[in-house]
């Protein structure tokens, strides 16, 4: 299984420190970017045996906090860093700089038994703020809508709040999940559920809805016509340098961007 191979390949570095004299890169943050970070780390280490890369998930906020505390070299984030986070970082002598490494569409997903094929942005906002609570209100079969969301440490939570909810408050009965895969699994197992995940988490086990009659796919993300399109970031302390720069350059290379695409996400440019 590729995931097990990846986990086995990604070196564990106690406290984020190098072992046995090898050079180390610590990558922390976004669970959305986690498959990309793990897969590119595996490929990079295969090409550079003297480099060890420790990849951790947990959410964009956690990655940015780790960068602020100088406990990681690269913070993965599925949202832009906040002004307040930059301020905290600068006070600690850290100057966060962003590199966009991929593109994404936040897919709105439902259980495969759901007869709904699409929603409008207004309907999605109504569902997640609480003004819409039954599928019959949006043309579906009567039944309670079970709302599933990422937790507040997630960059996807922040991005969805901005893109889909116009900054309004999430309904209080939403089921908060710590990872994108957990959202997808909950929706898969719950007939009345709706959730949202990065495009790389779309699978046959859930149904991705069209939004404003636009499908979440590579072409609509590239053209920015899909309403919930966004960039994905790797943050470093200052401009990337040393081994971190070499790794990020690899992610941005044709080989790295092919891996981005293989993981189900959207490369920065169309590949030949």
C-alpha cells in the first residue's frame, strides 16, 4: 500500500533534529497538503539518500505555529497566513514567506445515496450557517442535513469560511473533524451528511456536487471558475534556502508537479 510505503519512507526525527549527521527537513501543517508533502518527500529522499524529511500533519494553524516556534523548516498551509500570525512570528524573529506549490478546489461532498447533484453558493452558505436544515429545502428527499466540517485549526476550515460562508459563523451542530480524510469517511458512512474536502480527497465513495452548475475539476480550478478554488502554500522563515529550497524547488519542478497531479490535486501549470 503506497501510504504505508510513504510513512515508512518518511524518517522520524526526534524533536525535529537530524540524526547520525544526516541533513534533515521538517515539514509540518496542512492535512490537505499532507499527501503531496509525503509523496514528494518520498521521491526527493529516493533521489537524495543523505536527506531525511519528517512530514507531519495536523492542520495549517499547527504548521504555522510550528514555523513561528522554529520547530519546523517548512509549514504547509491551505490558506494564506494571517496578519496576526505574521506579527507573532516577527516578534519571535521569524519572517514567514510563502511559496505557492499547488492549486486546489474545495469540493462539497455528499453520501452517494443522495439524489442531489448540485447546489448554489447561496444554498451551501444556508446549509452551513443553519438557515437550511432539511434536504427538501434544496430539492432533495426530505431528511435532516448532517453538516460535517473541518475543525478550527484547519486551513480548509478558514478558506471555506471565506469562500463559501462570506465569513459568517458555522452552525453550532456541525460535526468537526480533525482531518480531511475523516470528513470524507464520515460523509461516506452517513446518508444525510454533507462535507467539504480538498479536490485530492474526492473518490468513488462520496459524491462531489457541482456548485453554481460548475464541476470541481482541474480545468475549472485553473480558470478559477469553480467558486471554491484556492492556492496551497509552503511557508519558510525568509525566502527558501539551503535544503528547504532544494526540496521546494523539487516540488515546483515538472517531476514534483506530476506528483501533485498524481495525488489528485491541481499542478500550477498544465503538464505535457
